[in-house]
């Protein structure tokens, strides 16, 4: 059977602040600029979840997208949506909530829970920038 | 000369929390749901600024869009971008930062400063919802 | 208080066939072209629902968008999504399911049910064409 | 019968230069900046053509969009696509090809030729700016 | 010469029903949900066709996109547009018209017919989900 | 540390003409069609620049996107924006400015200048066609 990648898009929004407490305030401001605002700012994140596998000859599906959607809603969207990443999400207690770190955190939230192999995540922080992670 | 509307799009992102201190905590949670998160959440706001006027026979412009852009960047984007609306923006000290209130605040920041008559603002909070204000 | 328009976007998909039984088969094919296919074709419809009103000084809302969304889901999306407009939707038993007729049907499904005055519907049949209806 | 607006989107691309020969070279550079480049630059224009009328009880159409599309292709797209507005389009021999002037020229190319009343043109010069003209 | 991938986007719309006659009606409803509606529903499909090859030193093209477009229109769009996949398209007489199966069918319609090597197809069923097939 | 790809989008617009002086005028017209217009036409180009690397444990960045943006603005956007590719850009004195050749030129402008490894460029000539180059 052919191998196809199936992608589902979801969105959530969150507040965050880019800050590394092991750096001085001045270094934090220099590296992170306005993203270092101590009062936080925020984004509408768009997430693309791609799973890969052989097409099932009975259903014609690689994966049932309703099931994929339910798992992503349960383990990612409900966990991150309308949250402050720094204050409300335990993974970021000692980790800077950059888009790079966020996409890796989301990978770990999803890995092993989806009905097919997780192949690729694309995470948009704004309509002008995104990160791509394939688990490497 | 014909009357034409000219629109410029800009974006900014910000954190906020929907909360009215004159309501009980329970009422705030009931009305605003996850938007009432005390730790804030955030959005990528997309703003469309429309000015209207007769086409100038010398320039062929209703308004020089570079000038419109500079004024919007100076009075709106630099004032709101990467900010916490509740904590960093004085207009929201006693005003709930809903999209409706935010579009009216932006109107007042721009009114009388643009080279042509401000005709209409469209403010997107997410790709799925926006508000429109024409100054009424 | 200022008057603001608030817009919520939803989507649904459906099959339909453009056909008027009072016309001959040849006239139907000439007027409706491939949209007259007796086996139906279909679309992803995108619907923008705009309500208008004064901003409530207590909530800062014209309308609670979660409530708007729930009403639109209940009365429009669940009624039309994954349906055959000609066969499954009673309004189209004797009415051709063009985008124009569909937007008027949706207006009647929503009118009087929303927490603020319904101001405008925009219905996209494809990313290249839409209809606008303001109830006139 | 209800009155509905029907919109069709088309695109074309063209080169142009903003320049008014009655101004000095210095004034032209100051007003038009890089758009004054004597070697021209160019855009992908997106045009939205909106016609308005009562829904025809026989067809369920305000206007047959295939007919609207054919007329817009014939009188606008084929006339402007892959052209140099300054050199190839007679309307701009003595008129500066700003977006404002272009939308008015397109209105005159379409007015009276469409099967329903031309209600509104929206012309995007870039994804970040557009003009709107309603014939006034 | 450098190897570049060139992508052309086209769209078509169609009706379909997800159903496997070897399963019981109850199993079909459980697996396919509202997509199992016996009266069909439909979608606007967006298709991205990517071909890959070395840049031709004479033309500067990997492939003439007008030729790619003509071949895709002839072999895919005209074959699927405004059709009922289950009833009108022979490949789906005994094959469930899921997006996964559809992208593989489209691959076979195009393979060997394009002026450069077919590298990748992306097929959007809705703006929120797509499949990717690279021929494996 | 995980390896992540980070993408930044920018845009610029330019005029061009597709033409190979070693071919006859007739061959040029046959191969390039309206793109061969001697008076030029133009496009809004959208460029996606993807860099790849390990996430830095101190900053949480693969690359500081503000730095990526500054380098792309300096070496690509300011060099190409509002230009005539054939007349104003030295790389195209003897090279046909197709999208394929343009993406390779942009690669060479950026290679070795970015803070992380350049992984991939996507260049959109119109919303319906793009090229992808990974340096091969």
C-alpha cells in the first residue's frame, strides 16, 4: 500500500516571555528585545501535525483525522490554549518558551499517542515565521 | 475627482486578560471563560486601517501609504506591540481589553493624525474573529 | 457607547446540484453548466457572521462570541455540514441551492436568535467567489 | 426578492512606475520613493468585482458568475495582465498608474458591461494594501 | 545546473461519500461519521503539483509551468471537477474516495505525463487538513 | 539538543521580462508567451528563508530571527525590491530572470551570511506557483 502523510491544523493562543534567568537583565534585553517584556506578550499559534503511514486497505485512511484531532486537542490544545507558557505550563519552569523549545515540547506531548507515526510538526508563531521539527 | 478608500494592514502582538474588577471572580469566569486566566494569554492582532478621500490629481494618491504606515507604526504599533494590554497600556487601567474596546482605543490614537479621513478599522484577534469600527 | 460590528467565521461542507425542474434539461445544462451534474458536486463553505451593537460597558462585548459561535453551530453548521443541500435540507426542496439562495436561507435560520442585531453575512463557495447579504 | 451582492476574484500582474512629468525629478523621488524607479517595478494585482441585484427567481442567481468572469477576463484581465501600465495601457499615457487611479480605470472598463449593477471594486496591490471604489 | 522544485496550484470541487461496502452500515457510520452520509457531501479541493529537475540553461525553466498547468487541467481537473467521485470517476468504483486514496489516484493520472519528474503532491480537502504523497 | 528548522517570510516586488537573446524573437514569444513582453511586467514575490540547526541551550534559539531578518533585508530585499530584475540587477545581465534562476541567485546572496545553515528557500512568484531550492 502507498505511504501517505496526513496533516491536521489546529490553533491555540498563549502568552509568554523570552527570558533566561542565568543571563543578566541587560543580556536578556539585548538577546530577546521586546520579547523580554516582563509583563508578557502573546501569540495565536497555528500548529500543523503530520502523521505518516501506509493507507489502510479497509478504511482508505492512514489515520482517522477525527481521532488525530481529538488526541491533539486533548494533549496539546487544552494544555496550552489561553495559557501563560512561563507560569501555567510545567515544561517551561526551567525552559525558555521560544518557538523552537515549544515545538519540541509539543512533539513530546504527542509522541507515541497518535494512531500513526508522528512525522513532522510545523508551528507558526506569527503569519511571518514558523519552525519545523521532525523529531531529530 | 473620484472618492476612493485606501487600506493599509499592520500587525502587532500582545498579552491581555479579560476581567472586570466590579464583577465577582465567579461572574468573571462565567462571562470570560479561559480569557479570564489571571496569568494572561495573548494574540497576534492584524489591523486594517482605511482612509478615504478624493484622489489628488497631482500625485494620484488619496494618501501616501508610506505616511499612513509611519503614523500607524508610531501611534499604534509601537504603543501596543509586545505589550501586556492590561499592565502596560494606560487606556486599559480601568477598561476591559476586549477586541471591541481595543478597536475604539486604536481609533482615538489615530483620529485626526492621518493625512485623510479615517473611514474604518478592522481588527482581527484571531484568524476566525474580527471587529469593525467606523467611528459611530 | 460606540457601535461596533463583531464577526465570527465558521465553515461547513456540503454537496449540491444547481437545477430548476421547471426548465428543460437543455436549459439547465446551458445555465448551470457543470454545476448541473445530476450526481452532485460539493464545496467547503466559509461563512462570516457579523452582528452589530453598542459595546456593553460591563463586559466590553457587543456580543459574547462564544454564544454567537454556539448559536451558529447549532442552527447553521449542524444543520448544513456534511449534507446534500438538495436532498437533506428542507428549504431546498423547491429552491435551487445557489450561493445567493443559501445565504438568504442562513439569514432566516439566524435572524432573531443572536444576542445582537444580525448585520451581515458573507458566504464563500470557493476561495474565488462569495456573496454578501445584509437582509434587504 | 432579496438583494444580494456577488463577488468574483481575479488576478493579473503588471509593471508600472509612479511618476508625474509635471513635477521635478527630485519631487518625484521624494513623493514616490522607490516606486519612481525609471526602470519600473511590478505587482501581482488581486481584483474583487462585486455586483449587486435581486436574486432571479428562475435561476437563483443575481448574476451568472461564469458570465461575470468572462466579461472581467475580456475587458480587464486580458487588457492589463503581463503589461506595463505606463507603456502598454492607453489610459495611463497621461495618468499616474497609482492603485487609486487603476481602480477607477477598471471601473470604467467594466461599468455598463456586467449583467448586474457594479457595486464595488477592491484592488490589492500587495497582500498588505488595497483600495476600494464604489463609483462615487 | 541546480536542481529546483517547481510547484503549481490548481483547484477543483467534487462530491463524495466515504463508505466501504464490505463493512456493515453500523461500522461505516462509526468509522466515517458524517462523511458516510448516503446523499454525499463535498469539498473544494486544492492541489499542489511539484515537479523537480535541473534548470534548463536555455530557458531558465525546470518545466514550462503553462505546460504543467495544461497537463494537470487536462488529466486531473477536467476529470474530477464538479464530479461525484463515487459515481462519476471509475477509479472509485471499488475504492473509498478518501483524501489518501484520491492523492494516489491523482499521482497515477499524472505520472509520466509531465515534462519533469513528479516529485510531490499536496492535496487539501479543507483549509484545515491535507495529505502529502511522494510516490512511495 | 534537537535540530529544528526556523523559517522567516519576507516579500519584495520587482519587474522582469523573460527573454533569451540567443533565441529568435519568435522562439522567445513561443516559449515565454506574455512573459516575453518587451516592456516588462511584474510580481509581488514572497520569499521563505529556512535555516536549520541545533537549539542553543542558552537562548532557546536555532537562530535569532531578528538577525536573520536583518541579513535577508540587507542582502536580498534591499537589493531586489522595487527593481527591474533585467536592468537593475547585475546577476541577470546574461541570465534569464525566471523564478528558478531567481531562487538560485537569492541562495548565493544568502549562503554563508546567515547565523545557521541555510536549509531551504521557497519563492512564490504568484499565489499559485512557487519554486523550492535546497542548494543542490
